[in-house]
C-alpha cells in the first residue's frame, strides 16, 4: 500500500492560516487523498478528500501537487478548536478501510 | 440527523468476562466499520460490515473477537474472555452506500479490563 509521510507535530497561532503537508511519493493513479482529524478524547472526523484537483469545503482546502506526490491541507484561520491530530490517508476505493498513520499533532497557540 | 451512536461510552469488565459494544450508524448508512485505538497508539482497522455481511475482517484478532450487523438493530462488536490487553477505545464509523469516501465516526466506547 502506498504510504504517507507527515511531520509529527506543528504549531500555529490562533487566527492564522495553517498549512499541513503530506508526502505520498508512491501514490498510484487510483489513490484518493483523504484527510481526517481527531480532537482529544473524540472519534476521528472526516475533513476533506480529493483525487487530482484542489478541493474546498466549509472546513478546509486541499491543495494537490501537479504530480500528486504531495498535498497540503489548509486551515484558513486556525482556532483553538482546530487543535487535533490530522491524518493524511490514501485510499484506493471509496469503501476501503481507513489506514491511519501517526498523523500530525497540531497545537494552536492563543 | 443524529450522528453515529455508540454505547456504552465507558465499559469496565473483569478479566474473563464478555464485552458487548454497540454501534448505531447514521440514518441511511448501510456500511459500518470498527476501529481500535490502544492507549498512546494510533487507530487500527478491525472489521468492515454491511447489513448481514462481513466484507473485510482482516484486522480482527483471530480469537475471542466477533462482529455482526444484523438486518435490524445496531452493529455489535463482541469480545469474549477479555484480557487486560483489550483495554482500548473502540470506534465505530458508518458511511452511505453512495458516499463511501466520507466515514462518520462515533464517540467511541472506552473499555477497561481490570
């Protein structure tokens, strides 16, 4: 299975944009890029997903490199509620199990 | 629209007892997934079910663990003869038949084996 690489941790100031990077150099043409996050003591939460084009929703934006070997999750204005572990995941089909890596632990500083 | 519901939220069992964890998927969702998160570790996939069918159980321990998703009622994850190493948070997720990309997770059941 194609793997993803993310920094272990990142910090951001409140109300500033946050760019969370993810490398997936062995991605195949059929892999979708998904992002989930897990707030402390809660279940994971779907954030966004994409295949080739950049994607926007109410939670975040996903910027996908032209060669698809990397992507960036963008939180436009970090709030304290955005402090969580963010997981970048590759999935071949819609109904595959989600394989979680260690993720990036995001701290938001007031 | 209620989210994924799991009960109980906290469960304490003595070694050797049975644990039953319940998951009610979101309305209209026919796919259910179970994941386990051991203390200070990441989430691990256990099993994927559709109504009355187990689709993928590659993450289930071979013994003592079983799962079902009957035609009526919640999905059940059953752990027989629990041991201390079963202490973990167990999360259930569900998705719609036509929107499998988005899995919606419940709040989890925290199992403690004493």
